[in-house]
C-alpha cells in the first residue's frame, strides 16, 4: 500500500498562520524580521505544523528559496511535530530549498535535524554557581556604584533604550559583526513594544548605561537575545552584572535562562557563558531541499562544507 505523504503549502500571509504568544512567533518579531509567508503542513487528520518563513529570490535565477526568521522560532505545532522530511511532498511550495531554525528545546519541527553549536542555560531549579572570578567582578562593580535594573522593555524610559542601543551597536562594531546584526531603529521599536521583552541594564556610577541586554520570553524560557557593553566601561566587565540580574529575573519568572553560545566553538564568548551556566544543549536546524534537480544545478561545484544552501555559501 502506498504511503500518503504530508503536503506542504506556502501561504503569502506574512506569517499570520504561525502566530503565537511566544516571542519568536509573535507579530512583533515577525514584523521586525519581515516574514513573508507561512509554511503549512497538514496530515489530513486535523494535525498541522505552521512555520514562519522569509521567502527570497535567488539572484540571477527565476527561482526562490526561504529561511526562518532570526532566533529560535521553530513552528506552531498543532499536533504535528518530528516530521520526516522524506514524508513531505514539497512540490507545492515552488521553492528550491528551506532553512529552518528550530526552537531551543521541546518538540522539533522535523526529525533528524542538524546539531549546530552548543548553547548554555541557567536553570534556577538547579544550583547556580558562577565562577569565582565572575562573582568577584560583580561584587567589585557593586562596591563601585554600578546599579542594575530589569524592567519590561515597553515600560523603560527612552534614555535606557538609547543607552542599550549605544552599548549594543558599539559592541557590534568592536566585534566586526556581520552587517545582518546591525538592526534598524524600526526593528528595535518592534522589539521594545513587545509584551514578551525585558530590558536589563547596568548603570555606571555616574548614571549612564554601561551594559545592557534584551531578554525575550518564548517557548517556556527567557532568552538572552541581544546585548552589549559600551566602549568606555568595557574594562570593568559590567555585562557580568547584567547576567546576574538576568538570573534574578528568570528566578522570579520561574523559567530557565537561555544564554546562547559563542560565535565560534571554543571562543571567549562561549567560555564566558559556560562559566555562568548549569546546563547546555545544541541548536538544531533543518535543511530542506524542495527541488533536488534545481538545487543540484545551482550548487554545482559548491559542495564540501556545511553551509546551507550551498549555492549561497559566502565567497561563492
């Protein structure tokens, strides 16, 4: 007997069918990320999976592909999860490929995902023990007059928001970050307006913002989303006070804190977060080839690394 395949349909609705109360599938995030479509998969028995996507033209070709918005959106699971990619009929999407960023924990959209970099958590239900050096720096900053606060982002004063933006953008310049991480003012306005966003700031003794972070609530945890430290206060490591306050916040909310990972395996950022964490896991992504013939043609001579899709690999 022939097995019925789950049909995939692409709906041009700016992600409306994938909306939920979780930040990474909220209207604020999908607008900020300029989501264009929802990928809808239904099994014919009332169960569905709905994944927000950004559909993009493939330059120099008549074809299109798609990618999840930034973060850890996964999909809205309506009784359908851990799907086998081979059990899906992708023809109806009219896409060459889809790259899906899954949620950090819990049910996955598809089975057999690719494990990516290690990410770290602080679970307030387990013992929290910062490294002694981190604690020493936090205490020193408190003695010097650094003060930290945690507020819902939409209730923070404008000067705190501006202080966060300065700290974040100075950090991106210092780290020579990919241009993708220099988000627009409009992007941050959506983030600040979300009821699921928290702004944690550490103020210098003279009053200005020394370091700050935006945390967002999604899928049962608080995620450290974006943050940075101003050039002027970098030597004092005020980010450690920010993380200490984030731990207090997640303890109050009764949820784990997801710290993320490093930029590259084993780098200084990863080691710093490892020194704060009491749990870890790995990110999961899904590389979906919807049209194997066209994918092979576009990727000709471009295979050999783990970048997906291969025809968009940097330097190609």
